[in-house]
C-alpha cells in the first residue's frame, strides 16, 4: 500500500513537470498589412418617365438659350 502511494506521488510529480508552458508576448516589429484593393462602383438610378420629363424641363429653364442642347425645345420665362 505504501509502495502504491509513493509510486502515485512519483508519477503525479513527473506529470506536473510535463505541463506545457504557454506564453503570450507582443511582437517586436509592427504588424504590416498590405491591402491592394480596387473598388469599382456602378450606380444606376431609374426614374419615372414623368419625373424625367420634369427634370429636363427644369434644367431647360435654368440653362441659358445659348447653352441649350440642340433639339431641345426652348422655353421662355415670363419676366
């Protein structure tokens, strides 16, 4: 019985000495992340035909007659 207890103590002390040691330390050099990223956007806006007509009409009112796009009807303001 005493021999079993001594053997158990011997084995347990041997196993305790074999526990791996884990150490966390900060790196000596800074961490560098190279990100070569190309971002490309394609935005499409759809509008109701009536809204498009209204926007074109208001743009024509703000554009002087000399700068209007050919083929676009000229609108004269009542000043």
